[in-house]
């Protein structure tokens, strides 16, 4: 209550922030067009569009950007700013088989080629990119991938950032980090290449990596808001703008067909055992969304918030399975209307 009240006081005293990016995962926009887009545009001015290498080039040497372009085309005539995601993410489900378990040098060569091709191809349509995604914990050997060293992950990140700038000098480069409190990975017998986001960013600083923004993900909903704010503020030491690139909070812990593996987002590690303040319901989800957006918006060095998901993953989204908005959608609509006025 104290940190939210302080944030509300800070917002009331600060000037308007017309350039702030209120975003959401837009993976389902093309499939739900135009009804989903109508609801989306009423709330958001920013969206994340998928361009995973495993989706683009499942067969080596035969890239296909059709799905990415279809999603981009739904935004024509709107004021929604697109972000490409990701340039590199060595996670087995979204990495083509031909790119898995090869040497570091080969991996680096192919990953940099994907970054160069994607960003140069869309340099006139997309200017914000999650250039590297979750490199501080990837690849995960327990899922069949060969791990690299921390130094190699940093080297790959630095090289990708450089390639992104070469492909588009206007590219606004984001480094996206997961498990922001670090316990999600670091308390589970981490691999020798895995480290906390903070330590990874410190290594990038020492390597003189050039980029524009730090991306932070906030799932695992058990933390109170004092701890949430304290964690967010700890990343301000790097003197970079902060984007909250992914965040989600469940409206229920009931099983969701086909999404069982995502249950940990609201339960399991960091969730069910530490329920935020009561049973997971749409009202509790709305409370969390309203409070966290208020805390983040009150920080002048936080420049964007992207919620994950809009109408897709399980019970986290703003939209129910029947296409109607949950309470959190209406609560955020009222909040943004107040700030934008």
C-alpha cells in the first residue's frame, strides 16, 4: 500500500508522458483480426511480433517471413508501434533442429546471419528489436541443447548488437532478460553458463556492449509490491532505459487445455506457494495489473510496459476464450485514460 501510494503521488507530480509505450504481445492479432485488433488498439500503442528462427527457417536455407509480415500488415493504418522478437533465442522449441547442438562458432555464424537478415529486411517498418533473448540462461541442456560458457553468451550478445546496428543504424536495441529475481533458474542447480540477469548485464558493461535498453520480464507472481519495486530499481544502476518486456499474472490456477507447461507462471515455482493476496481470480489479476503498472509508470527511467499475453496463453491474458475482455482490461483502460489526459 505504501509503495503504490508513493507511486501515485509521483505520477500526479510528473509531467505527461505521451511517448510512453503501453504494449502487449501481439502474437494472436493476425488470427483474431479485426475484432482483436479493435480491442487491442483501444488500449495499446505498442506490440511485440514473433520472428523466431525456428518459425522462419525450419529448413536450412529456406527462410519464410510470411507469418511475420502478416502480423505486421494487420497494423497498417493504426498507430501501434511494432517490435521484432527475438533476434536470437537458443531455446529448443523455437530453434530449428539444424541449429541445435552444433559448435559455438557455427551457432554464432548462423544466429548473426538471422539477425542481419531480419533487421535489414524490415528496417523501414520495424525499429525496435529484442536483439538477444534470455542469453544469460540459454541454451538449456536439460531440454536437449548444448550449453555454452558465460563468456561465449556475452560474446554472442555483443556481436549481435553490433550486427543489429550495422543492419539498421536506427535500430533501438533491447537485451531481454528472464527470471528477473534470478531464483527461477539459480535455485535449481543452474548450468555453468547460467547466471542472474544482473551479473550478465555487468559482464556486458565490462565488455563495452552498445545497446539502448534493458528488457526485464516479470512473471512468477508471488512477490509483494515492495519487493517488486526493489527489484526493478536495482537495474537502474546500469544507466540504461528500462522496458518491462514481458509480464503476466493469472486470473485462475484451473488447468488450461494444452497449456499445462505454463502452469508455473501462476503456480509452482514462485507462484502458488506465495499467492500475492488471496486466491487467483479476475479481480485479483486486475488489482495486480493496476498496481504494477502504477509502480512502473512512476519511474521516469521506465519507458515501456509490455503485457504477455493479450488473447493467448492460458489464464494470463486480457481477453477470455470467448473474446470478451477480463476485468483487468477495463481496469487498465481506466488507468491509462487518467494518465493520458
